[in-house]
């Protein structure tokens, strides 16, 4: 599924349940892809690009967290 379809699904989610996902406050992470591809997709969606590893609620998130 490409990102344009994902954005359309999120818009349908908003229309049905009246819960909106704010893409401008969202980050997009690419796992197993180069960062340049993430930056290209980000331009069409309005999300911010993100790099792994990052912390979520104080816990590290990376591609291979099972190894940590």
C-alpha cells in the first residue's frame, strides 16, 4: 500500500468516526529502506521524516530491538 492510499484511509477514518490524524504532527519512519526514500514520501504526505533509533515514552525503538 502506498502512502497516498494510506492518507485516503485516514481521511475515511476521520469521516466515519470523526477522529482526525494530524499528519503535520506525525513522523514517518522507514524500516529497511534508505532515508532518501522516506524523505520523498514525506513530501507528498505532510508528515515529518524520522530516523531510527528514537525514544517513545522513554523506551528506545530501533530496527532490531529484540537484540537489545
